[in-house]
C-alpha cells in the first residue's frame, strides 16, 4: 500500500466519510480528513486518520489541508437536495472558492492526482424537459445551460480543473455524479435528497400511524440513483485512470419518483396516501446517466440495484430515527 498522503476534503460529509472508511479498509493509513463542520457533526470520523476542521474557502486553509499531499479528493461543497440548491444559489456558487484555492494549493505542493466531484446538474436544462428523457451523455453539457447556481459553479470548476491540467500539468480527474444515496448521509433538516427524504417520510408515517406522504412535484419526474458503494468504486477508478474529460458516474436504472416511493413503501411494508405538492422544488423533469463512456474506459458501470441500496438506506435511517 502506498504511503503517500491522501487528503479527503469534505470528509465530514456523506460521500467523504464513506471514502475515508473505504481507504482505511483497503489498508491506506496516511490519510488527512478535512471538513468545515465541528467534529461531532461529521457523519463518520476515524481516530486513526488526521482529522482537521478547516474552512476550505480560504487559501491558507487549503495550503494547510494539502501540505505534503500526493492525492486529493475534493468532495467539499455547500450543497444539498433540490430544496437547498434552488433557494441558496449564492451559497452554492461560493463553493467555487473551495475548488479554486484547493487547485492553487495543489499546484504549489505538486500533487500527483486531484479529483473533483462534479454533478449531473451541469447538463443543459433543455435536454431534461421530458420525463422520458434520453440519457445524458457527456457532450450534452454544452452549449451550457446548467442548473442555476449550483450547476454553473460545477461547470466552471470542471473547466478550471481542465485548465490547471493543461496549463500547469496537475493531473485532475472529474466525475459527474448522478444522485448518490446510502446510509450515513443527510435525511432531515432541508439539505436531504429524494431517496433519504422519502425514507424519512415513510418512516414518520409508519411511526405516527398517519398514513400519508407529501411528494414534491407530480411524482412523474424520472431520475437514476447510485448507491454509495458504486460511487466509491467509480471515484477511485476515475482518479487512477487516464480519463481526462469529465465523465458520468451514475446508475442507468431510471425510475419515476412514484416508483421510488413504491420501493420504499414495499420495504416498510406499508401503503400511504400520496399528496402531491406541485409548488415544491422538484428539479428537471427527467434525468438519466448515459454510461457508454464509462463502460468503454473502465469496462464497468454502477450496477447495485436500487431496491437493494434503498433497503440498506432505509434500515440505517430507521435506526437513527428510533435510536
Ligand atoms: P455533503 O454535504 O454530505 O458533504 C459535503 C461536505 O463539504 C460537508 O460535510 C460540508 O461540511 C463540507 N464543506 C462545505 N463547505 C466547506 C468548506 N468551506 N470547507 C470545508 N468543508 C466544507 O455532500 P455529499 O453528498 O457528500 O457530496 C460530496 C460532493 O459530491 C459535493 O461536491 C457534491 O456537490 C458532489 N455531488 C454529490 C451528489 C449526491 O447525490 N450526493 C451528486 C452530485 C454531486
């Protein structure tokens, strides 16, 4: 196992916490985990790694975070589900400071590899108007018309990674994540995403005996959801690959939000009356990941069945809520 220092930025968050755990499982020991949150708010924290609380929007904090490092995963961003990103566009755009200062620090240190977590929110909105969406391929990001705020920041930061590679030789790699879900993530408070929010609402209905659920939008919106284990595998494979352009990392198992609710109801063993809130933030009408490129490069695509991943997610949230 290489002894080079690996830095995980955003390690107190959902994906970052799982990534540190996975790196430890593989035998890596020289890990630095960084997040702005106080330690007691991290989803997962491991005493055997160096844990730092830093605001990575600042340049000096980024220099401190990346000192002596060889590998950097930038998973730090001020983000959340649709309810958060539609109402906090400026906050989302400020994450540009994180990636900018991390890239500058990475250049100073001369890191070997730099991973940036982009998003399917970079894709042109015109291609996502129909629930029967044609899966999004990488070239669909241009001409640019991404999700306002959050998506523009991601697209700009992708571009910055590209030019730091071309002009300064930093080996940047970029994945466009499509909806990642799993245990040890946000399920309440306003930043949660659809899979966790639906689990929480179904559990609330089950525990309270009030057999109703509010669904954002008309339930016909389509999406695909990637289980965290696929995300970790793909992230590390992309970091270690020669894939220079941003690439989709998402499941191609597309469902409607109604079908996602069906799955959670089945796991919970309950049937609920559905109320549709058409005024709630609901995002684009349809979105799915075209996995032609990732299959070509890696001979693999995210493949953990939604039902299986949702069961694990539901069980974790249920335990949290009844603890
Ligand atoms: P998360 O919110 O759970 O984790 C992000 C972490 O970044 C948080 O712990 C937060 O405290 C930290 N952070 C925010 N501002 C910071 C700052 N100034 N300094 C240091 N840390 C800071 O989100 P996640 O789901 O783990 O997402 C990780 C990355 O993947 C993000 O860049 C996100 O945009 C991207 N992404 C996630 C999804 C998804 O479905 N989860 C989809 C597309 C892209």
